[in-house]
């Protein structure tokens, strides 16, 4: 089987759908919307601490990357982590943190949960748009491989 690449992000997959990374159904479009039962696509969540100076930039990065990938209908939920206990309970590695399908693609295995700022190894202090696009496309491709639960 030939390996193909997504025309949007370059992710390689043996069973890449013809429409690239786009999820098959996306009906929720605004921040913090509840995900309707018809929604099938990546679950994206932005975790921040109160008054995080990078929160707006991270949200803008997420939205612009989703738009460039043709995933503008993917809802992004923002969750504020306000206590150390909540940070420990969630394994929160600092603000901002992005989870895609419940996974933080940039998590450090030796990191400790903290109610703190988080800087990524890039010039902006956030994930690069390329690394975010790869993580999103991988999530879409993984999602397409899983069987659907009857709803």
C-alpha cells in the first residue's frame, strides 16, 4: 500500500481519506459549545490559568491552524485551571496547554503538574503552527480508523 501525505499538513498515512484531514461531520462552531452527538472529529481543549498572558495567543493559534486545515467547524473548549489541586488532578503542565483527544502532544515525561506559565521551545513561546497542524491531522486520521459507537 502506498503511503500518502495530507495536502494540508504533510501527515503521512496509509489510509488517508481523499479530503485530507477534514473530519466527516462538524456541526459545533463556537468556543465552549457543547459537542453535539453528531460531531465527529478531534476534541480540542485549551487549558489556561486565570490571567494567562498567552491565552489569547494560544486561542488564536488554534483557530488559525484549524481554519488553515479546513477544520473551522471543530469546537475548541477553554478550561481555566484555578487551583493547585485541580492542576495536580488533571496533570496540568502549565498555561497554556493544548489537549487533542485528551492528549497533550507536547507533554514532557518528567514534567510535574503546576499552576504556572508554560513556555514551548519556539520563538513565540507557543507550539509552532506546523507542530499543531501535525497533531491535529494525526488526531483526525486516528479518529477515522476507530469504529463508531452507535449513537
